[in-house]
C-alpha cells in the first residue's frame, strides 16, 4: 500500500504578468516515511524549481489510491464508501477509501472514479468529491532510484545463481 505525503513548498513563481511572486504550493509524494518524503520533495524541487525554495510542511494523507491521466490539470479527492463484513463480530461495517484523481471538472472526476471501480464486486457510493490545491504528484518510480556502486540489482544476482 502506498503512503502519500502532502508537502507544502514556498518558492518564487512567475505569474501571468511576468512578475516574480512568492507562492506556497502543495505537492504529493509517495514515500515510506517522513524522512523519505522530505528527501524526495527536495530532489523534485531542485529539479523542477529554479531559485530558492523552502519545504514548510510535510504531513501524511489519507489517500489510498491514485487515478492518474495525462490529459487533465486539476486534482480531485473522492471519498468512496462500501460495505464490508467485520471478521471478528460478523457485523456489516462501512469502509471509506479516498481516491485522488486528475480531471477537468467535477463530473469528469466522478466518471473517472466510477469507471475505475466498476469491476468491484460490492456496491459502492461516492458521497463526496472536492477539488484540491495539489499542483503536482510525484509517485515512486523505481527506475529513478540509482543503485549505489557497491550493490547489485537482485535480478543480476538471481541470474548469476541460475547460471552456476
């Protein structure tokens, strides 16, 4: 399961009139800990932002799933509710899961969440969808991570063992 961290970053941004203004934007980072989230947001900002920046806040979110398409600019947070049976008591309980989806408008976000869940066997409902202030999402990409010189990828070690 992915853990998403919300990172607020303050930096200088050129507005529509060409004037440099200080702004604080929210970025989402997939990480295993606060330390990794901080490291990843610093690396992303050094790559994407010119000039000075400051990470002002990092907090864990309750987002369970990310639905990402390349064709939309706005991020919406959708609450999805479905029923499940509690293993201990046998009672029916409602389970809430939060999705982050990028879409052009509210209806588009609703349609994308519904389409991604249409294979669910249990009935679900989407009681709320809200537009967020998330600017960019940085999911974990294993190919981005460099392997230190003193280590080998596991696949290479497995190949060596198989050839022996």
